[in-house]
C-alpha cells in the first residue's frame, strides 16, 4: 500500500522503523532477532536503507523481500542515486517493483568510502533530478529527505528550503525528516515548509540515544544538534553505565514523541540502527501513557 494512502485511511499516527541490511553473518543473525521483536510491535510500515554508491544493493533487495513477503510488512525502500547511471538506477528500481514495493524514498546519497569508486558520467548531482527521472517511469509513491536543521552542506535554511521545494515540485509526495533532539527544530521546519507552499505529510524521524560514541558520530555526519539538556542528562548518569544510558535514551525520546503526538504529525519514524530494545521501550512508555 502507498504510504500516502495509509496516512489517508489511518485515524492514528503511524509507527514505522528504519532497518539497514546486514553486512556480516553475525549482524544478519542479530537482525533476524531484531526483526521478530519489531514485527511484534505491529508497525504500519518499515523502511530499508540503500548503501552509498550501490554497495550492498543486493542486501537491501533481500531485506526488503524478507520484510514484505516473509514478515508481511509494508515496506518503503530508500534509493540513494549517488554515482549511479540511468541503467543502474532502472535496474535497482525494477527489482523493487518486481517484489511489489510501492514506496521509494529518493535521496542523493553521499560519496562512498571506497576510494576506487568512480561515479557514472551520467549520474545525478541532486535528488530533485532523481525524482524527475523516476516519476514519469514508475508508479511508486515517492518521498524525499528533509532536514529540520538544514542539510549539512546547505549555505542557509532558506537555500535548503528552495531545493526541497524543487524536489516537491518534481513530484515528491511526502517528506521524511532527519532526526533532531529538540522538537522546535521540527516544528519550525514544518512551519517554513507550509509558508513555502509545501503541504505534504512530513514524517518526523526519532533517533534514540544508543551510545555516546554513536550519538556524537551520527550527529556530526547528519548535522543534528546535541542539545544542552541532552548533554546535561547524559552527564548526570553514572559513567560507563550502559543500562542507565539506554533507560535515559528511552525517557528522552519518549518525551520527544509524546510532544510530537500532541501535534498533528502523520506518524513517528524510528531510526532503529537494527536494534529493538530502545524502540520497544519507547513504544511501551507511549502506550502506558495512552499516546498510542
Ligand atoms: C530520512 C533519510 C534517509 C536517508 N537514507 C539514506 C540511504 O538509505 N542511503 C544513503 O546513502 N543516504 C541516505 N540518507 C542521507 C542522504 O543521502 C544525505 O543526507 C545526502 O547528503 C543528501 O541527500 P538528499 O537527498 O537530501 O540530497 P539533495 O536534496 O540533493 O540535497 C543535498 C544538498 O544539495 C543542496 N541541493 C539540493 N538540490 C540542489 C540543486 N538542484 N542545486 C544545488 N544544490 C542543491 C541541498 O540544499 C543540500 O545541501 C538519508 C537521509 C535521510 C534524511
């Protein structure tokens, strides 16, 4: 089912989880367990990431197939176009269409770590070109990425908004937002979108704190501000106590989610990092407080 149809037909905000394909046997085993726990939480849909430069594209396809056909979950596959030529793009999208995928998040992607990777001469520079390429050829429900705090390369929030509008004008039907630790970034982003004539569903992304190292690393790559209250909360925990950090992360994210659910968000999209404990904890808390 198309996500836009799910949002139209569902009375309550959707709950969804992002997963990425495993790279080793050990992570594949862990992912199996994670999927079982997450599937029991009955998400409205799950998403599958796509490796930079098409690395592990088979892994993404296999994971999408497993989630859709074995686990009977609705799936959105991400597609990062960086460095890929039209034939590669078509081949990946045809494979997704063949396994019944109806939703695609079209992102530009970033330069892969592999120094030998050579971008295709006809590859696209920006996601709006990718949306323009996909839209007339496929019947996917197309989403694009949005950045409440602006994309890390963007000169200003205004410029970033201009380019987001371009993606919408090329045919995007919804926006998936990068995560943030202060809801005000998201509320301000939605307001600026509306002022700029973007009236699509904007799905907020939630990134629980899994470890301090991961939080710092992801924030520097994704351009998310680690807020003062988050830093203070972590500093007050016993040093090195992983359980205390996980519980704090659950509390922090659950408070963010409950405040978001008081507004008319279409849903909550959790960046699971292929883990289930924190997300299960957050949802259980939201249910116990009657937010879900
Ligand atoms: C929800 C979500 C899921 C993601 N999933 C993946 C994934 O699975 N795989 C992956 O590799 N990456 C993923 N990413 C990361 C994404 O690929 C990077 O953030 C990338 O740097 C930008 O992608 P984009 O689609 O936002 O690019 P764009 O929309 O092209 O924007 C990139 C930058 O260029 C500027 N810009 C946009 N259009 C133009 C234009 N026409 N001319 C000049 N400047 C322009 C923008 O302001 C921005 O600064 C994801 C990001 C999000 C938020």
